[in-house]
């Protein structure tokens, strides 16, 4: 759905989708059956110790855990993982490889649960916020490609079409192909699922971009920079801190991609045409 706009919902019957829940609606003319996006807590453990609890849409939980740890700086790559498994309902435990510094395991610690709308909630102090990684500037997609991948993502979100209640994210390549489309009630969770899936598939991030169906806040850019992605495309606007983080990290940041894409200039929040 475009920022500030509206779209007709399509009722899709997906009984086996863990991201859907059936509900009964009371209307003026009686009752009707409908579907809503599922939202449930997920506990993430590292080495058996509870690290974080986040509200997410069930599905692709292992990918979410891997992407979350990548964004928090606990892992740098797939080689930092020894094992990962669902150890109970809504619980994922990650075991780190030998050689990963013990202190890094605590970088993801949260002192409260993170809601589906907040990607950095629960940090006890400002100095524990993850920092964008400064990298040399990389590939900058053309405006036509930016708008094309935003349109493609909008067409590849069945959960949103069924409920109108979730965000989407995906990676894209130079040819405009989407990789690992994921949907979630939390935009940061959708990004974590995408990054985790790509990392587990050992996909190279350097020649890919990230497209999200939402606005771009700080946490979206920070996660992209942690993965080494050179570009972020959002369907809505970017926040001031997202613009500053992108400039610092060398990430090309595009907004309003579902309308007429703009690129945010380095060092400020004023957009520029690509």
C-alpha cells in the first residue's frame, strides 16, 4: 500500500498460513468472517540465555533470529553460527561458533520486549544502540529500477492483500529481481527475516539492495548497513535519523518509491532526484 493511500483488500483463503487468523466481524447488516494478520511473541535465546522478546508474525522464525543477530552485531556472517533451532512454541535458541567473543553475545540484550512497531526498544542506554557500519559507497540503482522493485514488492505481498495489516521487505538485484520476499506485522521483523534468509543461503549482499513497503527509520538503515547492502528503497518517507545514518554508512537511500522516487542527499534530509 502506498504511503498515505488506500487500496482494496482481496480476501484470500490461505488456511495453512501461520500469519493469518480468522475473525468474526459485526457489521450493520449482520456478521461476516474475515482474516487478520497474526501477532505473537517470539523469545530469542543465545546459548540458552533469554536475550530478547519481540512481537512478530509467525513464520520464518529462524531467519528472523539470524537477521536480528546480524543487525545487532552479534554475528558477522553465517560462519559465526554453530546451530539454530526452535526449542519450544515461539522460542528460538542460537548457538554461536567457537571463536565468537563472549561479549558479542550480549549485544542483542533487551531489558523489555520489543513491540512490532519498534526495532530498537528495550535497550537500556543510548550507548547500547547498534551503530551503522561505515563503508565505502557502492552500487546506486537508477530511478527506474527503484520504482520497478517497489511496484514488484507491492504485487508480491499476499498477506497484506488478505489483511491490510502488515509490512513487506525483499532484496533486489540489478536486473530488478526480488529475492526472499517476507511479510510481518513489524517492518523491522520483515527486514530481519529477509536478511536472515539471505545469510543462511550465503547470498552476497554487496550487489543487492533492500526494498521495504514502509517508511525508512533508523533501524532499517542500520540493519542494511550491518549486512553491507549498498541501497535501501522505501515506499514511504525516510526519517531524519535514517537519512543521517545512510549518509554516514554510505548507503544510497530512496523514498516515495511507489510514487515518484527521490534520493535523499548526503548529510541532510532534503531529497534529490536520482
